[in-house]
């Protein structure tokens, strides 16, 4: 759960500065205002789908719920449902933090996190609050701006872009692995082979037209059916498949109140090792 929360908070966020309404200006201005987002209702989903038997072969995770970061580097306030996706099976737990203590509701009981887990969670949240980042600078190859209608009650601009598939794929697989998803190990694959494995890689981003706060992010990567032999074994069933990464943020910077759960069964044991 600790790793899942860190991955959640870190996912979907950018770096840069700027203004105006060109595609590059929207991206830079939105990135420059990421630290202005202190709370939100978060919906995040990262799913890898194989080309065959999509439902049975899906792997990934999802998070859903309100979260607020503590400006004093303390525990966040949050109630986040974490769902692990493994084919047709879905299981998960709910992370609960009231600003003083943190808990996990496993469905079979509610457990308080121990001191070691609390300290690690506080450190992760503190690092996130000082600068949440997604490396768009090395992801984007070209971008265009579109009118984006309205989201979360505000007018938004929509930016569509092509991605550097190699950079995006490695970062996304790294985030998925950190959150506990089973993904191919591409650490030794060279850039040319990875590039040959991708059919398409796109990003769509929606940000407030006036406040330049991120409201929605969509990343799609599709693998080709023809993949170099050196990568085919690593990618396995994902040859010809795709990755879908979605982030939705709403109710930005509104108060988040989380009640301390009742009936706490005990303290969650620290992980072995």
C-alpha cells in the first residue's frame, strides 16, 4: 500500500513553466502550476492489455479517492481505494489517513500502520509535496492544442502529443513495477529495439484555461505484432497489445475530511525483510 500511494501521488505530474495558449505554452504552464495542487479527488488507472484474451491477461492497478498533502511534511489526509488488476481477478484494499494516523482496510479488517510504515509514508508524501513530476520534457515529440470544452466545472484546453515511446515506456513500466504490477523487464533493451516494438504512442492532456491546473491525462502506447526477437521473449503476451494510463483530478484544492475508522483490529505487521 505504501508503494501504491507513492506511485499514485507521483503519477500524472509534470515539470516546467510558461504561459500563453500554444500547445507548448499550455504544457509548460500546467507543469509550472503542479505544486499549486494540494488536494484532489484522484482517479488513476494503469492497465497493460495483451493482444489475445484481453480480459484474462490484463495486469495493472487503479486508485480512486480524495487525497490532500500536508504542507508541514506530515501524513496526508486520504481515503484511497487501491485495486490490483490481474486478469479477471481484482483485489485490493483502502488506504485511510486522517492526518495523524494511517490505516489499511483489507476488507477483512482495519489495521493501523506501524511506526516504520508511517515514517516511510510521511517521507514519501513530503517528497511529493515539494515537487511532483512526470518527465514530459523527454516524452513529448510534437504537440497541438485543441479546445477542450469543460471539465470539473471549468473551461479547459486540450493538448494532444506524440510521445518518445522509449522514454515513456520505460518510465511507465517503472511506475507500474513500483506499484506492484507484473510488467516486462526492459532494463537491458536498447533504444532502437524498443522503438521498433512500438506502433503508436500518444498523450492527451486537459488543463484549466484560466488556472492551468491539470484535470485529465491520457497516455496510450501500442505494441506492434512484429517485434525484434530480443524483445519478443521479454514482452511475451504483450506483443501486439497496448498500455492505457489514465489520470483524472477533480475538486481541486477543496477541503478533504477523513474520519478515523472504527473497530481497528490492530497494527499491520511490517513487511518481512
